C-alpha cells in the first residue's frame, strides 16, 4: 500500500495537499536553508526512529487498542543489547568474534521487544485488561526495570558496525531510511496481504463479528502486540546506534507524537481504519514542519504547538467531510 | 459483610491496610499522625486532579491535557500575583478561570467535532504547553509574594511532635477536602451527576432519555480544567516555586491512580472514595518505600506491578461475569447525537 492512489482515498488527498502546502511554505520561509540536500539528509536520519515507533503504535491502534509501552520497550531492548555489546566488545580493538556478538545483541534486542509484546498481548486478550491500562502498566514496569538495571547511567561506546545502522550512508541516502522503507513496506504487506492483517482490521471494526466469523481473537491480539513489540526492537537498534548509547528514559517525548502521527495519517483511534501510506505522509509532514521551523530559528515548543493545531485541523476536516458524505 | 465484598473499594482498602502494616513493622515512624498529615498535605495536589479526572472517566472520556492546563494556570497565576499583587482568593480565581476555559475548549472540541477525547486532548496538551514554553521560555519563578508563602503554612489544627516542632492539618489539605465534598454532592445528589454516569454508561441511551449531552460533556472537561487550575495553585503553595516542566508528564500517573480506584476507562463506573483510595495507595507505596529505605529506582517498577495485578484481577472478574450475560447494543445514529 505504499503505492500512491490518492484518487480513491480522500484522506490521502488531504494529507498530500498538506504535505505540498507545508513544503512550499517552508521553501518560501527559508529558501536558502530549506532547499538543500543536507536538510533532507537530516530529515532522513531523524524520520526512521519516529517512523518505526509510529508503525508500532499504528498496528495496536488498528485493533482499537493503544500501546503506551513502546518507548519503554524500545529502551529496555536497547539496554539489553548495549549491555551485551559493551561487555564483550572493546570498540577500540576489533577482534574476530565481534560479528557474532553483534548478531547476538541484535537478536536479543528483537527478542526482548517481541517478548514484551507477547506479555502485552496476553494481558489484553487473556486477562482482559483494557489496552491503555495494560500497556501503561508494562510501561511503568519496564521504565522501572530499565532504571534498576542501569541505575540511571548511560551505557555507551558501541562498536563501529552498530554505529553504521543509525549513522551510515549508502549512495548519499542514510542507512536508517533504507531500514524504515523496507519495514514500512513489510508492515503494509503484513496488513494488506496476510490473513492476520485482514483479521486485525476486522477486529478493529467489530470484535464480536470477528469472533463469530471463526477468528481466534486472542491470537490476533497477541500477534498484533508482538508485531508492535518487534517494531520497537527495530527502533531500539536504530536509536541505540544513532545515540551511540542506551539509557532509561531516552525518547520519552516521542510517545504522544507517535499517536499524533498515526491519527494525522488517518488511523482511527476506535480501530479498523488506517494505512501505512497515510502514516508515512503524516511523518513526512511532521518532519518538514519541525525541520523547517527549526531552520528559521523557531523554538521546538512552537513546533509542538503547531503539530497540535495541525492535528485538530485534520480532525475537524475529517469530521466535516464525513458529515458531507453522510448527507449525500 | 458479604455486600462489602462486592465493592472494588473494599479490596483496595484491604490492600492499603496490609501495606501500611508491613511498612509500620519496618519503620514505626510511618503510622504516626505527623506522617499522615504530611501525606495528606503533599498529595493534595494529585488528589485534586484525580477528582477532576474521575468525572471525565465516568463520563466515558479521557483527558491527557490536564497537567498542561495546571501548568499554564499556575504560571499565569504566579506572574499576575507578582506583577499586580492580590490575595490568595484572587490567585485561585485567576488560575481556576484559566483552567476552566481551557478545559471547556477541550470539551467543546470533543463534543462539537466528535474528536476522540484522547486525540483531542493530546493535541490541546501540545498546544497549551507548547505555547506556554514559547512565551515564557521555560523560566522558573521563585520570587512569590510573602503572603502567598505564609498562607501555605496555615494550619487548622496544630500539634507538637516530640522535638517540639509543630505539625497538623494544613489549609492545603482542607482545599482538597472541600473539592471531595463538591464532587460527592455533584455525583450523588444532582441530575448533572446522574447524567455523567448515564453518558458514560451508554451515550445513545443518555441522548434518548433526554439528558443534555452537550452540557454534560463540556461540564466534565471544564470541571477537570477547574480542578487543574486549583491544583496548579496548590502545587505553587506546596513548592513555593513555579517550574513549567514539573507537572507535565505526570498525567498518566494520575489517571492510573483513579483507575486503580475502580473507575473504568469505558465509562459509567467510578466513585469518589475509590479515586481517593487509588491516590492513597500510590502515595503510601511511595512514602513506604522511602520509609523502608528501598532505593527510589524501584518505585516505577512497583507502580507498574500494582497497576497490572490490581486491574488484571478486576478485569478478569469482569470477564467471568460478562461471560454469563448478553450485550445488546443499539446502532449509533448520527441524527441523535
């Protein structure tokens, strides 16, 4: 669904108009700085971690749930991976065993995050805790665990190969962007071309009907949150590599921004609606606004306020167009 | 006795009593009047916001922006009393007015444009807090007037501890108690209270029965705004300084406390005693950890565990109960709402 078919989908049309509008606005406001390759490379470095986290948030929202534990999951995965890396690899001296350690660290990060997803899924579907509370609980639990493990200190000094994930460039295009594009495509494929993906949308629209059409609702929810966890694990790797460190409490301000990006991209918080292309458009809009305003020297808090205004504007537009459709 | 066991609040009370016994055996200073009065004072800030959050949750909504509202009201209040002067009453009036206005805006957006409350309030949180930080540059305020400082030290009951230091019932705690009484009266004895429960229970039914949904919905968010404004003043009284970044980020903790008290996020359920017990549980947990010399890094972990165990327990019971009942839901009709 990364294909662009704005004609069919009015929400994508609105989003692409906003995208073009914000692009032109920024180009006018700051013609010298904005239209430079460096600016776009900068954006391409920043977008992937927020993008992966937003995908993690999006898939939980498609089922009508929410995943507040994404940042905490990301941090705990990064901390585990960083501990493995820093304890067995000396970044100054390359040795032949490094490759295996790096692979193990990456696998551990992904495994931890998927495991957290599994716990979330069980708490929500088997124990029957509302998603917002279950993930709030695991968020606190993991934040606490991260502090207990690290005592609040930063774990830093990653080997060169790991730093490549977040900081490397191929043909002038940042490596994290490749990672993001591939996994965004994978998410779109998973949602649109697999049975589980179909069931996720179905569950989001009507859980009871989904149950009576013979779907194992518990399995759908558990898979959703495991997938959500997996994307947190990916974000953990990118973030750990970009910051060259791991710490409890990194990126906490991203949590609400991911919800904002998902909703801006057309994901309905009641579940059942949303697609990856909308989310990607929304992410690019947020990034352009943030970078553009940063270039003309506006405080990052004003950017946050403007994001809020854009979000309300989009919701109001959705409401108005929805009303028109009902009347017609 | 059997009837008592039906209430969520009873279990919560039992947990609090058990926790208190454990803490007291480790450190006898916990169960003293001085510590209790101190807890009541220092938690009145969270307690006041919790009452506001309770009403929103009962109505089936949620609000993420109240911490931002509290910060904005607190800041404007502080700037006004420093520049223009005034009294405690005018300080409260300013903060409460701003809080109510911002809360009303939330309610209006949610009702008028049918924006899901969590989305609308995340957006307004960013707008309120972002604008405040842009305008003020995030500067802290220390130089609050002397009368503001002396008001915070008023006690309605005063005792002396063994060292001869006074302690007792602070005026700040009394503000919290007044808020509790107001909330109980609204929820128990007014039509408005009934309509809040009705709206949270089933929106369509509430419309059909003839409750004014616009009034109810804007009321709960305005009420939370009011409480956030009041809590902002209380925070300033407690800390005697205004730090724009000290409250924001605590919103989920307050919601967690209220939910621990039995309020349901799907609406229609919740009580004032429950919300107070929820706040008390988290407060005693934190205080008890300090008393038992448990490292502070464990606090978040325990909070998470308490939330999961307590809510998991009640959710699992609800699930067993609902397996024996059928739910017949009417289809939502646009024209009605």
